[in-house]
C-alpha cells in the first residue's frame, strides 16, 4: 500500500518533467532547424534526456547572431 502512495505522489512530478522536456525539446529543435544544425536536431530528436540535452544546446552550442 505504501508503494502505491509513493507512485501517486510522484505523478505530478512526472507531469511537470514531461512538460519541461517537451518545451525544452521544442525550443531547441526549432532553433537547430532555423540555424541549419542538422546533427544537433537529430540528436535532440532521438534522445530523451528530461530536457538536459536541449538545455545544454540552448546554453552553450547554438550559434550566436552578430549584431551590426
């Protein structure tokens, strides 16, 4: 009975994690596609990493636009 209560208590956490993953993946894939970074696009599409890989891409590997 206690195990079932733990699972029920974790459902909101899983929902939040899934929403975070979807948002991060969508933003990262959109930016990859706009910048023609096909390798990053494919890697982010294939691997589900709870939003960690898309976040790494967004913070460190997306090409920065130069301002004139």
